[in-house]
């Protein structure tokens, strides 16, 4: 595209000054094709140019009739049909002609939808890409709820779009607004609609429990009619452009804290789209008394999943392994998970509670679970040490391989590495193992030297390992004091013996 003043100058020089196209192009410093295009379009507009006959003209009635009957027919198939009837042109030129003559669907107009105060809210998920969490990659989802009257919005980020997060988003949104809209509008997502045939809708039973608890009406929009929930779509776009770009955060809790602050300040103080003279917060203050009151207790929003415990004392949930007591293996258990906690239930009994891990392939353990198994099986101690080292320091695997190739004692190596892990920590031992593997010095003495050198370089004292042998630990046992009166009786008996 060229500026309008250049286009007007081309027309003036051609018609008033009778300059040829080449002179116009050189004097105005534009390409000659630009001059030819402008002059050709002007001549076509005035009817001075007649369209050249095309080899498609004899086949044009057939092509238009076919496209009218089958508007979405591919140009490649239509080309074969016309070619069978004698068309000699090339497929590329034919494709451009089909695009020109294909019937366009009529443009659809939409009515502006208005709602009463407290009448409707709109809900949807938004995908915000991937983030690194606990050494793994997770997708970041945003739960968004918008009150249709005031346009006040609620924004909460989750690492999953499962039913548990869906319920938790509702519970926190209702608490944030201090009430519930009478009607909630959903897209046809699986957490809301399990099956739909025409107007017959089968809702998710858990969503029906939620709606019954808060006394609102769930209502899905029509299929492929995103315009019916345009308020939440615009709120998602607003969050993408105003809140999330260049946003730095430590973890999910920090991100949600920043989202709450943004909602209460930037989003709440913007002008209301229905009344630009007032802010969203002012209109929400008018709408809030019209919302339904909250029930006495919030809806239980934990995600519940049935899992099977195998031979090892772990259950797999959300790509991670969580430890359980060793006497609860080989049975079906229930995992109840929130955004921060994972509980394992055996019937009504909670047998394990862990902090939720959002990484992948992690092994989350309660030390008491594993220690009880080790106490029951003494032979398991060596395997336990190797398993612990494998998860804490991945570089120990090639280290053990070199030790085995050189005929080293794997048991002693495991004990030594475990002691170094307890003394120096996982991060320091992992770095030392990586250096030892690089230098091809796979023995405990080299590791200890690397660790001591690292501590000395950082001006830190050497660690003190207090793993005493059994006979030394026996000395530290508490001894009950003996009554001293017994020594008096011994003395009297000795005096009697001397007199005799």
C-alpha cells in the first residue's frame, strides 16, 4: 500500500500532465508496477478497460452451479471435474479463479446482550502456556469468572484443568465476590457437559452437586457459539494483555497473590463497558446485594481419584509417586488432592499426607513410611540406600557403573555415599559426583576431597558426622541411680567379719 497523496499524484501526472508511467515512477521514486496498478485500477473503475476473455469462461456456469450446491468443495476436486470436461488451464490459475467465484457466507449480525444485576456470570478456562516447576514442565491454566452486569472478574491460576481445580475455582470465586449469580454460563467443556445431543444435555454429576450446594442454574452455551459468552472471552484477553506479559513470579502462590492484587486494583478501577462514567468496582457495589447468599460451608473441592498400590509402598498420582505405610500395599486406595496437599485414604482413614508436588517423575516420601519398611526388612537397607541416592543425585548411576566395572564394593560405596549425602547435602554431592565422573575418579576418597575443597573455598568448616557404632551408642543410655543405703549394709557386714 502507498500513501493516498502519492496515489493522487500519480493520477494527476498521468491525466493532467500526460506523463508516461516510466517517467512518473522515476520522478516519484516508486516502482513502475505500482504506477501501472494505480492507473489500471482507475481505468477499470471508469470502465475504460475491458476484461480479456478467459479459457474458463465456457466452464464458468458449471463451476458456479457446482459451488452453489457444494460451497465447501475443494478447488483440487473441482479442477479435476472441469479438466474432465475439457479445461486446459493450469491448476494454480484455476485455484485463484475458484477463490474469486466461491460464494461467501453472509455476514452475521449479533444483538447486544444485557443482563440484570446478579443474574448471570460467565466461566471459562484459559491456557497460558508452559512453565518450569520442580524440575518439570507443566501447563499453566487460568480459571476466569466474570459477572455479566458489572464485569467484575475473578482470576485464579492452576497447574491443571481437572475437576478438582474447576471446583476450587468456583469456591474461591464465590468467596471473592461474596455471593453467587443466579445463572452461570459455561462452554461445553467436559467438566460441565458430559454429553449433548441437540437440546438434550447431560451435565457432569459433580457440577450438579456444586450448583445444588450454591443454588445456581448451570447453563451451557450453544455449540460453536462463543459469542454467547463474550464477556469472559474479553476478560481472558484483558488478562493476557494487561496482567500476564513480562510477569515474574516465584511460584504458583506468588502468581495468584499478584493476580488478586491486579483484580482489585487495575481490573476493578477500569471503566465499566456498560457505563463509562463509573468504574467496575462502583457497578459491582450496586450489583453485590443482588447476588445469592453463600451457604454456611464451602463445597468440598478436593480432587478424588482411586489409585492402586502395588508391591512398593507408593501410589502414583499426577505423574508423581507418594509414599504410604508398607502394610497398605496391594490394595485400592483413594487420593484426595488440593492445590497444596495430597492425602491418601484407605476407606475413611487417612494413612498418608504429603505436600503436593507439581513436578514430574518425583518421589515424595514420609521418612517414617520408609523407615518402618527398612526396620522390617534388614536386607532392604542397601537397596533403600541406592534408591535414595538415585533420586537425590542422578549422577550416582554412572558412578556406580564405573565402580562395578573396576570390581569395587558396591555395598561399601553405597554406605559411604549415603554418609556423604547426610553430611554435605544432595546439591553438593551431585556436583561432586559430576566432577568425579568427568575426571574418571570413581572412588569415595576422591569424592571426599572434592567436597572438602569446595567447603574450604567457601570458608566453611568440615561437617561433623555423628554416626557412632553400636557399642558407643550403648554408653549414652540413661542409667538409673542406685540407692546408696545398700553400701552401708555392705560396710556393716565387712565390720562383722573383721571382729570375728
